[in-house]
C-alpha cells in the first residue's frame, strides 16, 4: 500500500493512494507525511514519547496501559502500524474503506 494517511475533521483516517490538488475533500487538510506530524497529533491526544529504543519510536499514554511501537524509519511505516494507532485511539479515529 502506498499513499498518505489523511485525518478527517470527524476523526476518520483514510489512506489516499494518489491525492490530487492541495487537499482531499472533507479533510482537515492535514496529511501525515512524517513522524513529526504524527507525533504532534498523538501528543494532542495525550500520548508521550516513551523509552529510547534505537530501533523503535514508542508512545505511551499515562491514562492507559497501551504502548504504540513504530519503526524508526518512516518509510517502513505500514498499515498495521496505523491500525495499531487507530485501535488504541478508537474514540478518536475510525478506519473505513474508500
């Protein structure tokens, strides 16, 4: 799967294969193209950087026992990683087929 993950205003996340123009209709115009963007979104939901594993980027939420573990290299970020984020934030995001 290639493309970019788009976070919509209503909390829906969508993988866009070939986005056209500057935005995708109905979105916040926020395209997750790097870990900097993703980390800012996770921080707004209460997630904090955790541990200093040289191979992983990890986030922990103090109010839960959950841990999000991602590969350090954003190019290795896969749909299973996004699914993990969505499941651990299910009141904020929903995955739908487009």
